[in-house]
C-alpha cells in the first residue's frame, strides 16, 4: 500500500495544534512492512524512521517540459530557457509562469518583458494561486513564528544578497543577533533557505519576494552594511596586519559589489559608501583582480565629487590587472587633473608614479621618466622618504626598459639607502628589481644572488612577491638550460598564485613557453589552454588574445616536422622572452 501525505508541513509541524497526536500515527504507519509512506513537506522535521532524499532543482530539459506542457502558444525559445534559469528551475514558479503566460496569451517577448518589470508578481494565476501565498504559508507556520521577529529580518538580508550569507562570517555579519546560528539552522529546516557550499542562500523567486523593497528601511540590512564597510576599512598591503584575513573578499565579492551598487544609488551623498567603493577595489586588486560593474557609475561621478579621484585611481589598478593599460592611463590622467585641482600633493605624486608605471608598460619611457622625476621632487618637498624610495624604484624600472642599465642599478641602490631595516617588504622588492636589471645586463649569477636575497627577505604570506621572484628565477634557469630547476621554480610560483587568476595565467603561459622550446607541444598546448581559462575568468581580453596567438603557433608546430629553432608566440628570441618583468602592479 502506498500512502502519500502531500504538503504535510501543517500536520507534521511538532509545534502545531495536532502535531503531537499525528506524529505517533505516522510513526506507526512507518513500521508496517506492507506500507510505503511518502511525505512531501517544506519542513525537514519528519518521523525518525523516514528517509529524506535530497531533491535537486530541475534540469533544463525537465523545466522546459513543464513549461511547454502548459504553454503551447509557439515554438520553443532561448528566451524561455533563460527565464526558467532565472527562476532557478523552481517547479512551482515555472508552473505559475507558464499558466499566467498561457491565460494571457503572451508571446515569449511579452512574457520576458513582464518578468523584467514585475518579477514574482507575475507568478499568480487567474485562480488566485501564487508563489506569494505559498511563501506566506511557510512564514505563518508555528515553527517559524516562534523564532521571533529576527528570523523575518534575517530572511530579508539573506534574500538581498545574490550569494546569500556566508556561514563562516555570521559572527561579524550579524553582531546584534545572539542566536544567529540557531536561527539559520531552523530557517534551513523550514526549507526557506538552503546551504550552497558554505553560503546560506535561497531560490531566486523567494529571493525576489523576500528581499527588502527599500533597503534603507531594513535595520538589520543597514547593520550588515556597516559590518561589511568595517571589514573593508582594513589598510591593506602584504606587509600589513590583516592582509591574509582580507581574503574573505574572494568569496564575497559578488555580495559586496551588489551592496555597493544599491547604496551608491540610495546614499549618493554618503562619503562612507564611496570610501567603501575604493576599499572594495583595493581588496580586489590584492586578492581577486577583476573589473567591476561599478565602473561606469564611478566614472560618471561629477568632477567636483570629493571621492571621484580616489575611485578613478583604484579603478585604474583593476584595469591594469587585466592588461588594459590604455584605459588605465586614461583613468589616471583624469584622476591627476582632479588631484591638481584639489591641490593634494601627496596624491599628485602617487598618481604620477602610477602614470610612469603604465607608460613604462606602453613603451613611453621618456614620458614616464619625466613623470617620475616630478613625483620624486614632490616627495622630497613632503619630506616623504618612503615615497622617494618608491619613485626611485619606478625610475629604475623605466631606465632598465630603456636600456640604461647602470643608471637603473644606481637608482635602486639609492632607493635602498632611503629605507630603514624595518622596511622589509620594500627592501625585498628592491632586490627583486636588482635581479631583473642584472639579468638584462647578462650578469646571470649576480641576478640569481639578488633574487635569493629577495627570497630571504620575503615573508611566506607575501604571495605576490614570492610569485614574481620564483617566476623570474624559473626564466633565468631555463635560459641557462637548467630545465629541471626551471620547471621546479615555475611550480613553486604556481603555489603562490592560488586564487590569483592573473598570476596563475602568467605561470601557465611561461611553462607553456618552456615546453614549446623543448618541442613538447602537447604539454605546451595543455598549459596554454589552462592559461586561457584563467584569463577568461579574469576578463583579461588582451592576454586571452596573446595566448590564442601562441596556441596557433603551437598547433602549427604540431603539424610540422620538428625544427631546431622553434619561434616563441610573438616571434621573439628566447633572450627577449626572458627579459625581466620588473613591475609588480601595486
């Protein structure tokens, strides 16, 4: 005998009126070997003898089958498939959407327009069945009601964020709720939310219904916003405390950007919001370099907005990280003009240094040298020896790229003389520069010595710094035909590029070059395809294009007889290929 208790959350709610009486009956039925008891329920509280299978969301095919079995007014369309995906393939929502579209005789385009305008309000049929009614039924259950008002507020915050909330960060996200973990667990038991990895989230239709329509009216969301802003306010740098802890941004970047996108629209006059934007980009630069959807909004700020030059400066760093140096330079030029208007010499000097750096990468050495010399003069007027030291290293990089190796080496030593022994990070960076200059001069052993000195100064937590040292050593060893050492060091570089798509892509690209020169084209192809994948995730179009050109060369070689001097991806000599990358994009 098959007995089905459908929508049993009301009768099986242990807090309900008849829950205690019904439970023993259901348990007794479960004991009969001749009875198969099937229970459907929104709550996970079920009799102890019942097995609870995990029910996944629908597949695309199944979702389309449901939709088109109700809506038969035309051929199948990608527009509908996209809409169903935006519903997270939630069966009830799909049924309601198809029924509404069918009753109103809407075509695919009209249906998509209605959804874009009204969202879950569309999910209501002529029979007054709606997603809202189903959700409200869950919210009126005794189990949910006894959780108190914090539970409803918490649901609204979870619904607001595209990713939900991170289970690992509940303590600092919700400091005003003492029983936050218990509330989360019980809300999950009611199937209003679910765990996706370490995030507590909900299906898109529920998210749309429960998210606060006026974010500023949700006191808990405003508290959570301030908690995010506090986390973002940490002064970041590999040599500063809190650098490793700031990696929380790597999994929370989507949530933070959504939060900023909303509150930069509602709190346009709040300095805190715009400061949080710059801090967010700084966190991304160090831990997850990528472009942000906030970019057009930041560029569109009025020129007299005090936060605009900060925003443009930090935005330029992200364009630098994805290899768009032309856009980076345009943003810095605009920021420099705004700093000059404000008369802020400290930021004028910093922006000149950044402009000199991008001009070096664009090959505009004379312009870059002129800018860095102006910057050095301003640092000197400000009595800023650290700034002078940084500018001297920037000057060294430009001189080296311009072939003025001795002058470049002298500039680095002057930079070191300005540093105290406690400035370990900058000392490490200076010796890294010296290694690159010596390598360019052909003084290989001296270069290795400087790189090893830099490694001795580097902290294990300075992932970016360690990466570039190992990366450069790998190139040196390969140039010396020390192939095993070269591969070993590029693998060590990869270990420091974890979760850094740009650095990981560079390491894979370099290893592909090693395999290519050794005529091991299958290995080269595998590495360059992996590099393309990392660059595509980053959105670094330039690097993707460069890798695809290299991939074409590899595939051409795979179809040709082996020759003794295979060219690299850009037709450059091996010596040119191994020239130092002197700039770590700070």
